[in-house]
């Protein structure tokens, strides 16, 4: 049984679905009260369970292992001071690190087969290499944002604890994820805003973005499946994997895909490229070779699926 922290969140929900489809059972850990979504109704109580626990409460977390036989952990919850300013700075950092260490301790206590940790494409910020970014590239010590800052700390902590304990740990450097249950607007890329606007016939409000700017966009269902494959693979040869589409997708490509389905869709993006644009996409060779993963959703299929989801009455 796989324990997933943040299992009812954006990426967590898609990862849960993928693990269930692979035949696994899941325990989803949420800090706030949560009910089982309708999408998991068939598995609820048999192959899927929801537990409430704050990860900073080690006793509450370990108690879950008394009720369920946990064989693996996928840690997708924050382990960072978030949202910014919500905590006193030092206390916020202390809580973030405590939650991460508690997850490691639970993995050791339960003797899980594998612990997966969510990292981010943002750890590559400042890398000067060109082309697809591989996991072996040296990363700068600095980060422009608290998310990649704490993800780097988490990766270093994972390297240390993997060396001194018997817990196999794998870090997922997750690309720019878009699709059902995602947030719109997103401060880092325009895809979600553009699809939401097309579904509702409104202006996207994305004029700060440029048509020529691009990023490694990975559809949410593909992301969840990649993480599930990394968790269930018989053998992994590396401690770090890029979880992404493995290609650069420009805002212009997203707009073109939307207009094939919604010809009158509005797009208020600027022409050309932004003055500080840095193209960033990830090398997914490790992921493909060790799990057999290939993205099932290109831009057009992703747009069609996302539009259908929103038009079915889903808010995000």
C-alpha cells in the first residue's frame, strides 16, 4: 500500500489515479479534513483510504502505519514555508524541515521499499547549459524563489539520509504541470489561463506572456503516471529523475492547439519573446529508460481533454 502525502492535491490526485490503475492500494494523507472524491468512489474503503494528519506531528503520522501496511511513500506535500509570509520565518523553516524528516523517519520505521520526493524544474534556475537539462548538471547554490530553494534542501537531505539509512529515496524534478485540478492563473506559464478562457469565452488576462516563450509543459495525467511508474519500478538506477514531457512547448503552440477546437478563442499574449526569456526543458532519458514512460498527451490532446473537463462543469 502506497502512502501519498498531498494525495488529494493537484499532482497527488493524478498520481493516485495512476497508482490505482497499476493495481496498487493507496492511503492519502491530508492536513485538513477531506472526503473521498467521486472519482475514487469505487475504490474507497477497499483500495483507497484517506487519513488526516499534519506531517509536523510525527506521532500522528506514525499512527497511520498502525492502521495500514505501508510499503512505499510518495511525498508530494510541501515541506516548505508556504504560502510566503504565513509563518514566522524561522518557525516556518523549522516546520518545513520537521515535516520532511518525519516522512523519512516514517519510511524507516515502516521499512518501505521506496520513498519518492517531489522536487521541481525550478532547481535548474541559473544553470547556463543549453538544450535539454539533465539530472547530472551542477546546480547553483542560490535560488530565486522559496519553492526551488527548499526543494534543493530536500534533495541534499535525501542524498544524506539515503547514504546513512536503508531507505531508497528518489527525487522527482517535476516540470511545468497543467491540466485538470490545476491552478489558473499560474504565475509561471500561460497554458492554464488560455484553456480556462477558451472554455468560458473570456479574456485570458495573460498579456504579460509572449507567444514565443516556452517551457517544458507536462500534462497532469502524464505527470501522475510517470510518478506512479517511478514508485512501482522493480529497479531504479538513479536517485533523481526529471518528470516532464521532455520537449519545449511555446505559448504559441498552446494558442494554436486551442484555436483548432475553439476558433474564436481570445489570446492577448504579446508577439515574439520576452526580453529575459530562457528556454527550459528537461532531458527525460532516465525516466524513459528505467520505467518505459512516454507522454500520452501532446499539446493538442491535452487541450482537448482539459477543455472537456472544464466544460463538464469542473471549476479547475
